[in-house]
C-alpha cells in the first residue's frame, strides 16, 4: 500500500511539472494581445510576430540539441544596466563587448611587451558552414567560463571557454528553399541573459534557448523570409528585452527595429524606420506613393544603448529600389540614418541622415559606437558611425547634433535620378579614397577600359559610371572599436572600383514581393584591384593618426585593449596585432581559413585569452573553414603545423567537420552533380545575384559572353576577387554550374 501511494504521488508530481513547462506558458501567452507602440498602426503586427510553442516536427524546427558534457557554470542572470554597460573585464557579455559597442577591454595582461608570445591554447572545429554560400562573421559571447557562438549555417554551440570542448549544440534547420539572402548566409552572433541564449535566424525567426541545455524555450516569427525579411545581426539583451532589426533592403521590405520580452518572446514594441503618411519624415517621400511601404531602411547591426539617457541607437540601411531614385523624389527618411529611440517604448528621439536620396548603396552598415570624451574642456556624450562613404559621422548622442562639424555642400546632379542638391560632408579626413583619378585609371584599370568615372556622389543614368567608394565601402559591416586610453577610433575600410548604370526600364514593372529590387545595374570593374585600410582616427579631430594599407579588402572587425593593442583578422587567414598608438604590426598567426570575424578577449582564473572565428567569407572570396582559435601567453602551439590533429576539438554530432579541403559540404542535403542551378545558388548567388543579374561582388553574368571552356576554367581557378572552386566542387559539379552560368548569358 505504501508503495502504491508513493507511485501515485510521483504521477501527480509529474503531471504538475509537465503542465507548467515554459512551452505551455509561451503558448498561453500567445493568446494575449501584444503591447505595440511606435508607428505601427498601418499593419497588424500580431500576424507578423507570433510566439509559437516549440514543435520538433514543424518547418525549421530543431533536430534536438546535442549534450556533450555536464554544464556546471551558473545561469546568466537578468543582467543589470551597469553590468552590461561597463567595459568587459572578464566576460564578454554582448556582441560589442558592452552596451556602447566599444569592443574595448580594460584587460592588459596581454600587451605590447608580450603579445609576441601569444600561442594557440585551443582550437575547436564547429562542424558546419563549409559551403561557399556560408560566411563566418560571428562574435562569440563568453560568460562564467562558457562561450556561445553560431556558424553561418545557423548552428548554435556552447563551448567550454578554457578548453574549447563542446557542451551542447543546436541546429536551427533553416528552410532549404530560403532564397531571399542578398549577401551570403551568415549570422553575426547571439545574445545572452535571463538564463537564455537569444538568436536571430536567417529565416526571420527570433529564438531563445536554455543556456544550460540548448533546449528551445520560445520561438517568435519576426517576419516572413519569403517577402525578403531576414536577420543577420546579433540581437541585444537589455533590461528584460531582446532587440533585433531586420535585413532585406534589396527586396523592397519595410525596415524596423523591435523589442521582445525575454521571458516568453512576446513583442513589446516595433518601430518602423519608414514613416507613415502624415508622420514626421513622410514629407521626404513622394505624396500618394507606396514607397514608404517597401522603401527599405533595414537594420543591419546590433544596436547600442545609453542606460542613463534610456536611448537605443542604430543606423538604417539603403532605400528600395536601391540604385534607382527616379520614382522616390526627396531625402527618403529614415533610410541611411543614425536613429535614437526610447529604449522602453520605441518612441522617436532624433535622427541624422548620412546620405540623402541614396542611389549608390552607401548606407551605414557599421555598428554605431558610443563614447565619452572631453572636448574643449567639457565632457561630451558622443556617438560615432563609420560610413560606407569613408567618413566618420561623430555626433552628440543626446540630440544628434554634430560634435565635429558636418557641412551640407552642393553635389553633382542628375534630373532623372531626382538627386539631392546637397550632401552632408564631415569636417576631417576620409579613411578611404573617394575619387577615381586619371592616375588611378592608368595604374589600376584594364587598357580596354573606356567608361566614364568620377567621385563620391557622382550620379549615373544610362551610361556606366565607375566610382569610389563602392557598395563594399568605406566601412562595411565589420565592427569598429574605440579605445578611451588613446582616444582613437579604429576602423576597417575598403577601396575598390564599382560601375553603375540604370536599367532603362520602368521600376514599377520590376517590383515583385520577395524578389531582388535594386533598380539598376552595378558590378565591380573586372581586372581591377581591391584594397583595404586599417585606420586609427582621432575622435576629437576626425583626423587620421595612422593607417595600414592592404592589397585586399579589410573584412573582419576590430578589438582594442588597455594593453595598447589592436587585433583584427585578414583575408589570408591571419589574426594580426598592431600597436594601438602608432600602428606597428607586432604579432600575427595564420589560421586555416579566412579570418573574417571580429576577435574578442576574455579572462578565466586570471588568464587572458584572445579568440577569433576563422571560417571564411563569401563576399570576401576567402578560403572557408569552421574553426574557433583561442590564444594565450601560456598556449602551446606557435604555428598551424604545430597543432596535433587529435588536439583539435570537434563536434561529435553527425555533421562532422571536413576531413580535407575537398570535403566541405557541411550538413546540407547532397546536391546532385548535374543540378547546376542549385550549385550556383549555394556557391555563386551572393556575388553574382539571382539568375546572374548582378550581386555585391561579381559581374552581371547575363551581360558576360564566355564560351563554356572559359567558364569552366574561371570556376576552377578563379581570378581577381573570385576564389577557385577546384578544391570544393567536383568536376561534374563544375561542369554543371558552368553550363548553367553559360545559359544565363542568353538572358
């Protein structure tokens, strides 16, 4: 009888526990109405953003987290504003290191005197993201001895930050048919707080995982990827809310930033970056048009927060159609702008537009950085954004007014493009060239080049015009950093040649929901060089202090420390350390794939570590891989050849790491060798665009005449910024994709 009652009690307890799971709580709360604030009266946002009960059978569902080892670290609390705002001394709690996105650490155990002694402490092969369509751009988060990161294939991992051994892994299972990605499949990181890991997925879902197990706690549909909405940025956790924006400016979306309750994923507020008719800013668009419903202005990066002012800051992306201004007369707010909102409600506070009526894709993709500095005897609250234009926009973050002068100056005009008569020109130095000179043409461009060329803000129409900076920048997405000791701002820049020309077609006939919508032709000038810069700018004068010039684009991100160091990654696989004061290069280590993600630093048991994800990048055209490298002064391995293969941690789940360079297919379903279109989508689309119509880094294949043998050779060997595929595709796959590429020229 006693055993019977004990069994009955156990059953009752089990029923009580299973009826109170987070999943059921999330499902019940989904029936409540959202508290929507901001300019969102035009749409039923509840249809856009829905919290769903975790369902392992649903589309895009988790295949089940892999638990590799016991998790003994403590759960992340509801971090206070002070904890998140201070510079990272031990843990690395946010994507930018702190709420200011400063990417500065006050740790100095590693410094200019001993950085040459850095060696590899551990290496972990994450086991996904090998195909060329994936890019490794993530900044890891570190808390209480555990690192949280994500691959370009949207696999999320928790690692022991001392050893690199995998604790758990979650496969988000992106839809295989996902095709509304402008710039390669990627994720720039995760967020942490309230015992959860928060992730914005490429298919426009926002999810929360249990920090200790990797189990799905809640899932929210932010928007529809089929309509062009994607999420590439890392979310931000702050004050019990998770903030995320949406990408997709090339697809005619309506940009927005939104806040979600960290406990259950319900939307708290959503602020559209395009004004409704009658709202402030709507006067900068044509009257009675629908441009503001599909005008772009996405949010590409993780915001920053000033808890004292209770403002959240970010910049907005390009207009839609991106390169055609003929039917959107006006400045087109709030595209191409730095914006400040109330962090609690999403209420508009101020904005500053960097490029009026943009027709060049010169939108600000670099994360904003907050800083405090004394200017003219007064402590100023600043915010700086590094533009694709090649200028820093240095503003007062209390009101958006320039801290260093920015002047409206006349620029060249084109009546058909409805160009703005003036553009804001910052006082100070540009960190990349902004003019194509006669000397440039003679030195860099092919002899057969006969096109027109100009400088920043030169308009174009039916004749191709070659300009600088290009859509790659200036500064692109790779995060910048600010060091309060040197009072220098460190930024990566790109310097290459792009040509623009108008379609000559009615743009109204071209818009189709979920299809690329840029309005004109753009492409890099073939056989021309691409260069990069690493620059230290004086935050008080906006002048260059030192600059390093590379013979390739700079496409990774920056970390700076109290040890007077600047760390960054190079396309050739090196992580490099510079002296933060004078720019001297004082250490490097070459890894097995392109170093195209920002480095971080953290400390455990008094030991400082430097860590970076080296997995390559589609738009940078770099070698792909899947590894996180972590260094310390007590590390054992001084070169890649020194690392024993059995000392590399690997993912123990079925999508194993590549055994060699030819086995880089990752976890995706096997593609038939004769399916040229799918092979093209997985390897070529980001650079060359859908159906070869032009992407972000490659020529328009519909206008390129090449015989089949020439295409096969090009795919095999690569050239310029295009990498060779002979090590990643089979002969049959190369034959098939070459035949598909050849067929595109008939269009």
